[in-house]
C-alpha cells in the first residue's frame, strides 16, 4: 500500500478511517484537482482484550506513517446507533437530549452529528468517547461521520431514478438501508450484519412495510456483497428488479472525497 506514497507530501492526501466493532480500515486518497487516486486499503484486526481506543493506540504506536499530517482526515463510524431528523427542528445544544429519546444512554459515548443540507436533515450518531478524544488529539481537524451519512451523501450525487428504490449496503458489522421515492429519502436505518437469512428477513420486511412493488420497484445491493453469496438468490425469489453492485465496499470513503 505504501510503496508509491511520498509521505513528505502527506498534506496532499486524504486519510479516511473506518471504525467497526471487529476491526479498522484505513484508506488513503490523493484528491488533488489534477489526479484523484485511491490506494489499496489497509485493514487491521482488533485485540478483543483491549477497548476500541486501546486498539487504536496500539496501532498508532506500531504504524509510523499514521503520525503524518494529512490534508484531510475523515473518521467513519459503522454502527446502528444513528438518528435522522429534520434540520428545521435541530438544536445543537440539545443533541444528546434528542438522541437519547431514541436510544438508551451508553457509557463512554459522545453524540456527534452531520448536517445533510441536500436533504434538509441532520444525522445524529453515537461513538466511543475515548476513541473520539484520541483521534481528535492525533488529528485536531478530523471530521467524524456516521457511515449512514456517507451513504446518503453518496446517493445524493447519483442520478435520481423515477422508480422507488431500496438501497442495501452491507458492511463489516452493520447493514444500512436507504429508501428513495422520486429522489426523496424515505428511510435510513441500520441493523447488525448477522446471517444472510437475518439480513434478508429485515430487508423484505422493510420492503413490505414501505409497500414497494415486487415487479416495478428496485432493490440495489451494495457493499460486501461477495461475503454474502446467499442473499441474491433469496431476494430474486421475491423481487424482480434487483441489482447487485460488485466491488462497492468503499462507497463511504468515496463519498467523502468525490
């Protein structure tokens, strides 16, 4: 991954870090106006005896290039604890109060938010407070995002379909569903990525509850689709307009630098 990177010019690169419950993924991109190039990702497993922050500290101690200064640092949290609300009703002084109306309060959690101006919405999400503080210490200008935020941003840039569409993005530990009707976001929710049958059951339940048409409306499957080979046959039994986007596991990274 590092062979073709000149870290003497690290300010030219964007570093993105994805935090999941079972490991971390690091992505570097040269996002200069004349050239946009993604380098191969580097993934790191975690020591189950250490906390999330403890694992990060261990990785940073062992990985010298992470101490460089980058032009931009994005931290993406893949989790199910996120909440979408209208921008008109958002008050940043009440972030925690609003968030904990929907979720039980957790220890060592900080509530962050992302504004989605194209949707006139705000995404609230929780993440480990010690991790947040450590990464802010390493990169004072780092920006923190819920993975669901990055997926909404990615699809906001895509050509809008006149059909109703349910997008399913399979991550390492969470699967995120986005439903659109005439280009307008109708649903944004995440569940733990468990067995294929569990994911299929939840997706089909959402499909039914949204009154989507099995013949006319579309289901788009993205993310780590190659790790869930049984999903396509399951969905094909019930949904005619089905599309599987292969090699789309980095939509979150691409959404923040494109």
